[in-house]
C-alpha cells in the first residue's frame, strides 16, 4: 500500500499557486492513487484531471476526489481527442484562474510525484523546467523494453538534428511552465497532438526566447493500464519536426 505523506508548505510561497494537469483515458487503476500523492508534495499545488470520457469510470472517480478536496478539479471532455488537445484545454483552464506555475504530468506513475518539489525549486531560476530521462549522457528509464528505449532515444537525436532544439529529452512530458510562457504561445496554433506535442511546446517556448532548464528524473514504465503509444503518434512526430523547422524559417512559430 502506498503511503500518502502529510502535505507541507514547500517551494511555493504563501499566495502562490501551482496546477498539475493530469490527462486521463482509462486510468481508473491510477487516478485515485496519484492525485493524493501530488497534493502531498506542496500545499500550494492543485490538480486538474482532464478526462476524455473514459469508459472505465476514471472521470467519475476523479469527480469523487474533487468532491472530497477543493484542491482537485476535473475537466470532462466529450471523447478521446489526444494528449495535446487535453493539455491545451488544461492550459486554458489554468490561465483563466491565474495559476503561477502549470505542470504537465502523466497519470500512470511513469512520472514520480516526489519530483515535483525539485521542479518548483528549479523554476525559480528559469521559465520552463523539463524532467529529463537523458541528461548528461545518463539514461534514467526503468522497465522499458530495449526497442522502446532506442525509439525514444533516437527520436530525441532526430528532433535535435532537425529543429536545432538543444534539449536532452525533447519528447519528455513531465514539465513545469511559468504562466508567462503559456500566455506568450498562441495555443490555438499548436498543431501536434501526440508525443510531438512535447517537442512543439518546447520549440515554441525556445523560439520566443524563454529559458528552459532540464532536471534529471527517474522514469518508470506504467504498471497499471495500457500504453497510449501508437504508429500514428510515431508518424506525427517524424513529420512534425520538419514542419517546425519550416515554420521557423518562414516566421510562423
């Protein structure tokens, strides 16, 4: 049984608020466990579950969490529209409510909530913090098959070569943005929806001159539920980096 630590006032000062956005689709095994662990990291953190009408009842479980704790919020969407669309909806929700720091985080425990205070400490000196699985030549991934690891590592080399984006883990999805970054990016122009979404958001922030820092995280493969990876997501990532390069040349980013 996972023990939930007692919430404490950590890196966030009194009056500062951060929002952790957690997209879900069929995450009933995970959502009731991960939300309390996120909240326990800092009293200034709230959680927004963005559920795509999960048929396994994830949205209803999230509603029950929200009824029990005012720091938990739920955004229900009509159907499965993809990771990028879920995050964009969450970003807009957060910006309307004046959160200072806005996180992306997976629901399946591949992103450890205990890293959240490290993000909050790092964001003080930069504009965006990315949790990296491939920092300083070290690979910190647990329980991935070698084929998946090589695909991910190779995708990052490919993205850097095509876009010029100098990040060790451009496809990483554990992030913290200052609200100013998301306000500066025209969210209605973001086109990616799968893992390419992570590259596109970092690229747009970088091209606007925002500072991006990477901190090391340990990435665990999910133990419950099913992976959302698909061939369509891989194809999107292959082509999107070239679009980003072209948009950069033509001034459309």
